[in-house]
């Protein structure tokens, strides 16, 4: 889930602590330390040093852990903290990216996306170049979700100092290669030492005349999705099951290790002005559809029989005794586009993508009055979705 520019700006407003921490990192090698009075020469202050006082954390609040709050409630609370945006901020927190009005006909689209080792990726499963590629692809997928064209990207990485320098370069090569493959470039960023795990934050800037928002769906619209769903989840399930990479169908493995953001598809459809609402599927179809429903103040009905599942995905599910449909409904990181448009526009949109990009666009449901997401079987009975997607702090 991306927070958009508003939270990015907020982090910048708190720039002094950030700057100080950076200075500590650089100057610490020259035995300068930061304490309550600023930088002073000497070794790193041990907690027991005379005069040392730990920062006083606010004890007034009841201790509620992030896991109890959940990722999306936490983001809602951040949004409440950020107050009113300036007139230039057309869309702040709550969509795939922020939309900024710079006075030119095209709006500026800005988004950030973080990946953490052990949470988003494992070095046992991915090369360092693939780790970089995926981080960039995830961020650019949000640019596609806005119907935007990428202009530039930036990446900040925190890496353990004992990491092999060639592997670290491989990671940044993956970032740059993906950006280039998507018609843009990696033009800046930051590096920091990480005490243990790899952390990557990618920022992408794009432009769009009429950005697609999650809030634009109308009752009676059809819900469409690009490509197939569940392939990345199938690859992860096979890797989790101990399968070697070369034993996994190339199509499945690629969808996980080298996903391609749907930027060409977005550009093709943006020209047609058919799309009313959109987002990309990063956390799982049902969960992401829920974001579109919530932002549009409407409900969504998904017809499970029409969710596009690839043959490779079905075969993997058979081999592992898993349910391919559940991967399609709740598996994350498909990076396909979920689009709402009028029923009349659906066939034209599908033809545009078929002819222009060789990509399938499938109707999988309807936008309806009400709220929430319902998944129906062939008989119109509701299907439970045990795990409705990814929540970073969810328990
Ligand atoms: Mg997104």
C-alpha cells in the first residue's frame, strides 16, 4: 500500500531528525556522536553513561500494537494527521499515487513503494538483480494504475555493510534495468547502512492528463482485469514447497521474479478515456477490489468463474493440492490492472488491449450499489475468501 506524496512530504517536514541521523552515520566513523545536546566528540554513548537520559516516549496512550491496528487503519490514521492539503494536491493519501496540479495540462503523479527483506522477498528465492527489478516494477505498477506515463524514478536503499559489493550493484542494476524496460530511468536516490536486512524504497514520478482514481466507479460499471491472476502466488507456493526454480514453469516464475508493470496497457486505455476507476492488484484481488469499492462508495460483485487463471497456475495448484481460484482471489503481487468502466466500453477496451498490446482484458464482475466485495460461484452463492489479501501489520 502506497501512501502517496502527502506522507512523503510529511517525512520531509520532519527533515531535521533525518538529517541528523544521516550526519551521525557519516561522522560516527570519526567518533562524533549525537546526544541530547547535539554532536560531540567521543565514543558512542552507552546507555549507562553518566548523564545519559533515554528519550521520553509518550506514555499517555493505551498500548495498542500496530498488529492490532492493521496496515489500512494505520494509513487512515496517518491521513487524518496530515491535515488539509494545498490546492496543488488534487489527490493525497488513499489512492495508488498522489496527483499534483503544477499548472500544466498534465498532472504530476507521484508514488513511493517500500520492500523489506524477509517481508517482500527472500534472497534464497531471488537474485539481487531480480530483487531490484521487483521493487522498481511494484512502484511503476502504481504509475500504470493511475493511467499515467512514467517520467523518472528514484530509489533509496539500506544495505548491510558486509554485503558483497557486486551483489549490491546487482540490486541497483535490477532497479535501473526495470526502469529502462518501462521507458523511464533511475535518476537518483540515497544509500544507507542497514544493521541487518535489505530495505528498498522506490519513488516514481509520472504524468497524466486525466489520472485514473479509485473513486470514479459508477453503479452498473463492469469490473475488468488485465492478464491472469494467481501466477505469482503459484510461484511462491512452489518455492515455499521446496521446488527448485528451474522446476517451475517459466511463465509462473517470471511473473514472480520479473513482473512487468502494465504501463503500455495503461497508455493505450488512457487515450481512449474509457476507464472510470482503476488500481493495480498488489495485495490480492479481493482486498484491492475492496479499496476501489470503498473509494467509490459502492459495492463490487466478482463472478469467480470468470477470474482469469492460467493453465500453468491450475497445474501448479493440482500438483500442490491447492486451490488456484484462491490464489487468483487473494494471492498478492500480480501487478495486473483492475479497471471499472461502462458495459458499453468493455468490448472496445478489450479489443484495444488485444490489438495494441496482445493483452487479455476480462470482465470479472460488476459495480453495484452497497459496499464491500462479494465473490459468487457459478450458482450465485457467495464464496468465502479465507485470507482476503495482504495486510502488513495484520495478525
Ligand atoms: Mg497500487
